[in-house]
C-alpha cells in the first residue's frame, strides 16, 4: 500500500476511469464484437469521462474512495457521463 500513497490522487482517478472504460469495452465486445480501433476509441472516451466525473465530484466536496467510485462509474458510463456533466455544469 505504500506505493499507492506515492501516486497522486489524479493519477489514481485516471487509472480507475480507464479500468472502468476497459470493463465497458470488454462487456461490449462480448455482445457486439467491435473492432480494435472502436475499442480504443471507447477507452479514450471512458478515461476522459471518468476523469471528468472524479473532478466534478471533487469540486462538489466529495473525498477519498468516493472519487475513485466516481471515476470508475464515469469510465463505465462514457459518453452518457459527459452529457450528464454537461447538463449539470452548463444549465
């Protein structure tokens, strides 16, 4: 656990968001069988959306594991999370 203490929180958010995206892509590949390029695009979007979810929840005052949870869920949600955050931020 000492190694994790040396990793900046933002990097952990990005890692968890990317893992969320990989989980979503893996689930989609089982169902749809997308090409590797489509899978890569999903992971990139998911990493971005997970980071945005973590930053948003940090901004509203959440801390600790809640931020990791937001990053993972945001990574899983992908474009849907980006749209949700857009509506919440720019009413």
